[in-house]
C-alpha cells in the first residue's frame, strides 16, 4: 500500500491507467510535460535507456514508460517531489524500470552515466531571473519556473554529455527562447532537427515548442512543423490532443480483450518466497501444489499465493518476476508489507 499524505491527492493520466501523486499546493504536471513525453515515446524503443532531467513528480517518465519496456532514470532536485515520484512509480508497479535520483542536474555526470542514453527528455525552468524580478514566494514553485538552480545552457550541456552517439534530446520550452536553444545545442554538438510549435487556440501565436536535437547530427535539415492548436473556442482539447491524453474507446476495448499476464508471489511451506509469471493464476497455483510448477516449490509444498500483479504485456510481467527474484529476503519482506500482504 502506497501512503498518500494529508496534503496530497492522486491525479490520473491516460484515463485512469497512470496514477500520479501530487501536492495540492505545489505545481501540478501540465500539458507541456505530456506533449514532450508524447513526442519522446514515439522515438523510444523497448531496448532503450532514457533519462528525464528536471523530472518533477515523473509524470512524463511514467507516461513514456506506459507505452514501452525501456529503462528510465530521472533526476529531481527537490526531495519532497522526488518522494512523490517514487511513490507514484510504486503505485504504477514501475519500480523495476524507473529509478529516481535526488540531485541537481548540474551534477548529472556524477549521478548518471555519460554517453549512455538513447533519449534525454527535459521540461526545464522556463524563465530567467532578471535583476529586481519578483519571484513566487513559494520556493518549490519558484525553483520549477525560474532558473534558480540551473540555466538553459547547463541543461543542454548535461543532456549532450549523457546521450550516446546519435541519441536524441527532446525538450519542451517557450518559443521566445528558441534562438538560445538552437545556439546552445549547436555549441554542444547537439543540433536541432525538429521543432513542433503549439498554440492554445486557433490564430494565437505559439506558446510552446517541442524540440528534438540529435547528438553529433548534421547542422542542416531542420524541420519546422506547422503549429498545432490544443483547444477549441470553448476551452476543450481538440481531438488530436485528446488522443495524447486519453485512450480511445476502440483502443481500450482492444486492450481489454487481450490475454492478461501476471507476476505472482508464493509463500512456501518453509516460509520462503517464490516469484513467478503466468497467464492463469489458478492453474499455475494448482501446478505448483501438484509438484509440476517449479523445481524450487516441488519440495516446499503446499504453497500459498499471497500476492499478484496484472500486466497486459508478457515482457513486463517477466521483467517484474526477474526484478523480484533478484532481491534479498529482507527486501522481499519490505515489498510485501508495503503492499499490505500478511505472511
């Protein structure tokens, strides 16, 4: 069971499938992070390694991870927000694929591995801090919005260092800083290749850009896409944006009709735990208790199924099983207690 603080709530992405713990008084994840994550997830393959910088509560990372089996690292400077991210990751059963690191992105090379990642995504603080500028009195919000702890060039420099050859940076930012973005990307051998502008309403100037840059890429051939509008006159999201935020009824029906897969935990007669994978819980439990389930459980019967998780992808269930098996007894006990399992 994941604890929810008195000043926290659970919000949802992509229908009710991704759960995000948020502080009611702090900045919530917004459309810009999800637009960035959408563009990134179109590039991410199952074998990829992905890093999110300035990750906040990891809403973008969890959105991306929902669509693939890639491994993710996230850096967030504020411990309270990183803790929310970690609990949200547990709530979505993604602990074996997403690691949260507390620290300043300026120290990224000490926290993460250089020249390692296929994609780096970042929704950095948008605004400089000019002399005399009045900041938000809420320090958490001020850090998220303004370049107090890191600036734009430092973000791009660290992203370039983390990416492997031909790796991609996906960044969302304000259009008025596009010139700086392109300059700093070129300076750090990370030329911009695609720019997707977004505006709030038809006819408005763009208020967001999603930029894709490629490490050691060619400096020419930039694609500037037509501006996409996010809302209609009534303030409702347009169909193309809804596809990013919400699963269509047709897709949901198709998904629910697919075979389910399960990671499960058995309590054996000798008190040990066994983690396994199946597409039929009852049949698998019967096999274990008949001596045909696994060599380990054959001599430890009877066994009792005390925990399971459901997955729509076989590989995710198998990864979950592998992850569980490669932890200590003490860790397994802690995991089960967190999920309110009495053993």
